[in-house]
C-alpha cells in the first residue's frame, strides 16, 4: 500500500435510517448504518482509489465494534483510530421528507467522538502529508474542539493544505456565539473550505458568504447548492490562481441525500490530489454526490471511481 496523501479527522457514529418518509414519531422501524461526515469522506476516498488516513476515536461498545468492523471492511487503515472504553457511540436518527432530504436527531452525551486524540499523529507524519481534512461536528464539544483546533494549527505549520467542512448542526453546539467563534478560529487555519448555505445561517458570513469566507482565511471556497450543483471561487494567492467556476449538477432520482455533501467533499479531495483543474474538480465532485443520493445510507451508496467515470460519460 502506498502512503496516504490525505488525512481525514473527525467523528464516526451510527445512523439509523427510517423505513418510511415523515416525522420520527410515525416511523416504526430503522436500519443501522455507519455514518459521521468524516468517516463518510474517508470511506468515499477509499472507494475512489485514494485511500486516506483516518483520525477518530471509537467506543468499545457494540456500536463501536460495528463501526470498527465497517472501517476495516472498507479498507481504512487503523493507525490513527483509537479505542475508548469509557464513552459510548454517538447515535443519529434520520428523518426523510418527500423530496428525500433529511434531518437528524442526535444522541450524543459524553460520547467517544468527543474525545478524539490528534496527539497520535506525529509531526513526522504531517511533514510529509499534503492534505488534512476536518469536519465541523467534532468541534461542537470539548475536549475535541480544542484538540482539533490545535491539530489544524499544527497541520498549517507543516504546510499541509487544510480542508474544512463546517457541516453545521446547531443543536450540537452550546450556543451560536461558540459556533461563530470556533468557525472564525478554524477558517483562519483553512486553505480550502467546502460550505453549504445552511452552514452559515445565523453567522456574520450569511449575507456575503463567499467573499467574507475568503477574507476570513481560505484561498478557495466551494459552495454546494444541492440539486442545483456547486460553485468554486479561488483568489490569487491560491495554488491554482484566481478562478470562478459553476457546475449545474447532474439529474438523478434521489432516494436519500444523507452523505451527499460528504461524497462531494471526497470527490473534491480526490480530484485536487490528482491535480485536476478546478472546473474538473467541480464536475467530478458533483458526479460523486449525485450518485450517492440514488441509494439509501451514506456509506452503502458511495460509488467507486469506475462508476463515476461511467456515469459522467452516459
């Protein structure tokens, strides 16, 4: 196995998918699936032939054993996966509306993903690592928040390209002020930011999202628009120079949008690591995301590289 060029850091949890659309009170059955945005990104990268390192903390409870087995089956190296016998696994119950969009109800009190330990990643690893990607959910609680901010600063110091997805879940944060303050701190250490409109609601970035985000630190911002595709804006200090590109997305019949944003980010990372142009990055990432919505579950629906290429040529 070649040494991974991308390290993904963040939570791993269990999603419970409903047996029908509608509010949770009307759901009688659920199907268990591995989830957590960074875990989805890591597995998607492995499917796309860009095997990453993955930094996370798994409980030793039954759900943690399930997650560990899933990551192993998906070919994710366990070098930076720690195990935790003192905390349980985060659970997320998903509800779908009639357009396949989803909402989450989290059970996340004193859980393992809040105790990620970036100290297991040595500076010797960061010295030779081109890409580090972090998700926002793990930043919602201490001690993971402080640990991951320190890790992002360390990665920045060693010239890793830091990629950040805020992935806002307001219900997980103690208050809006903590979220905005953490967002400011993280953006100052970020090179590439992937964001949706929902991530910026209630923050100072909501009105002029792209310009204000670029002013806050990143040199490149990718904005997702769901079925409407995506946009990328890069400024002159970016490695690829100033650029603006839009992609309209692909027409599919969605059944579950869980993990589509994570699949998009994996597509971005894969294409950037392959030194593709920004317009090609958008097209590839949109294809990965579109395919993910055509099946249930964030992990089960992730396509391999050949499937993405075939989809784009049809």
